[in-house]
């Protein structure tokens, strides 16, 4: 069974760039945050950090007042890391997708094995 996690964001004036569109950095931060939340739910008690995002391509612009829907699905689990597919939708249209890989680390930043789930 594929577990997924969903979240929503309202695009506010403080999220706009100088041209009146959503600043891409906010979208990337929200994608990263959702991947971390999904991984933390899947691996409770583990300290997880992002180590990679795949190709970043913004397919559509977003204006103020839009409600975005984010969906996270775990794609792969390795010994120390897990990769999540994150999709972002405006209404029914997917406007962005990415794969985010997080790794479990100890308090010194050294990789640790993930628990078996």
C-alpha cells in the first residue's frame, strides 16, 4: 500500500516576486517541508535532513490568492535514506513535481540506518 500525505498553502502577498508571481524559493521550501513531514511520519523519532532534490522545473506561474495542493508519496527507501515524490497542484493541474531525498543522521551529522518499516 502506498502511503501519501497531503497539505495545502494559500499564496499570500509576501510570497510574490517583483513581477507579481509566486517566488520559486517559497515553493521549494514548501516542497522540502512536506517531504520532511512525510518522512518524519514514516520514520518517527529519526533525525532527517534533505540531501537532494532532482531537477527543478517550474511549469506554470502562480498568482496571489491561489490555494496550492501538495501531495507526497514515498518512492524508495534505502539503508539510510528515503525518497519522496512531491507533486504540486493548482486546482486539478499539476504545476510542479520533484523528488526529495532525506537521510537519517545522528547529532554529529553522520548517516544512520533507517528503522525497518
